[in-house]
């Protein structure tokens, strides 16, 4: 492995910690008191999706994605989950 899997695991654990997994994701998005964390999530999504579009075919293979899957996810607006 070249480290991308480590990054993917780290990002996934951060998403779990911020409540983005399953039902907690929607609950967190509607909570007015978590406004700052919502913008943090938007910012993170924007940058990780842009980074996903820049991955080479070998890097995509390492994280288990096809180019089509990367394009589908990478071209989503940052406000979409």
C-alpha cells in the first residue's frame, strides 16, 4: 500500500467521529447549534472531492474505485452527501 489507504481510513474515522455515518449524518445537518461543524463538513467534502478527481488510475485502484465512481463522487456539489 502506498499510504492512500491510510488516508482513506483516517478520513472515514473522522467522518464517523463527526456523525456523518447513517442516521446521525442527517440529524447533524439539521442541528442549528452545529453550524460551524456543518461548514467544516462542506469544506472537507469540497477539498476531498477535488482531490479524488486528481487521482491517477493506480491510486484509484489502490482505494478500490473506478474512474467512473471517482467522477460520480468528485463532481457532486459540496452540499450533497
